[in-house]
């Protein structure tokens, strides 16, 4: 995989380039009518939806937590809470996620957020050589090794999908 430094990139691509991580950019024509941003990305790029991961925000006992799960599944809120030693998790308000990250819903990346948040990546990510996550805007995905994603986000890895 080639390293890509992009001038005028997103905070996610800037973070990857600054860290010297190898990654590939994948751009596709985003359809504003798409029901699922992640499934749209997988379909547009012709990739197995199990290899494309969505970034979700949950409120766990009053604190924002990032959950990264395959677009082919759903987030198990109880499993997420357990993975961070919490008691209760609920989906965070989308506006709170946008404020916390600097990204818009559908383009929230686990990388290059305004502030680091506790992050949990579903364990299925480690079964792939590379995974795809949002590069920071709708219609733009970044492909990188799951180990680098875990390292750069200081994530825990746990089974958090259902």
C-alpha cells in the first residue's frame, strides 16, 4: 500500500500522513438519498460490507465513546458498555457526535477527531488484512491495516457487533 500525503485533505488523512501510516484513498459518488452511508460505500466500491466499518458514537454512563463496527452489522450497546467497564450505553445525539469530532454524520472518521475519545473496534476488524473507514467526508473512504487503526485510535478491541 502506498503512503499518500494529501494537501487539503481531511483531518483523518492528515493524521494518517503525519503518522507515516500506509493507506489508500477510495472516492465514490455519494448519493444523498442513500439509506445507509456504510452500505452505500461498500456497494459503490464493490467491497465486502464486512470489511467496511462505520464509526458510531454512544453515551456510556455520561461519556462519549466511539464504536467502530462493520456496516454489515449493528452495534451491541450492552457489549460496548461492558467493553469500557460501563453500565449503560445509549446512542449519542448525532449533533453531539458532530460537535465532538468536527465531522458530519455519514462522514465521521475514527481518525483525526477534534478530541480523542475512548474507542472500541469490533474484533472482526482483525480478521482482515485491510479495513475501510470514513476518511472524514461522505464519499471518501480510507483503507488501512486494522492494526494501524487500533494503534492510531488507542482502541480496545472487543466483540461489540450483533
